[in-house]
C-alpha cells in the first residue's frame, strides 16, 4: 500500500482564482464582442441574444443580457458592491 500524503488543509477554490464573467446590459438583440480590444482582446465576434435575452462570448465569457430581461437574470457569482 502507498503512504498517505499529508495535506496542509488549505483549499483553493476556482472562484478564488478566476473572477466571474463580466455582465453587460444591452438594448439590442444583436451584440458584438472584441474582448475589450487592444493586446488583451480577441477577434471581433457577433452574437444574437437567445429567447432568454442572453448571449455569452465564446472567447472571453462576457455575458450580454438584454435590459428587458435584466430583472430575470441572476448573477451566478454576485460580487459585493465596490469590488468590480
């Protein structure tokens, strides 16, 4: 049998490392995303919001929410006010 490996008891959660995706409220059913442009951006991509009024960028995970559906959208990882 193998030896037991001691652990430090320290656990890192992905939510501690990776910030939640940015949510952008829009007033159109067609949106474009370039990841913010510049050196940290990505190719310009276009999305059409689905029936639920949302679309998610395949590159940077930005979430686009139509303002008419904003009251229905629940952020899966809400951040305390002032931390964004």
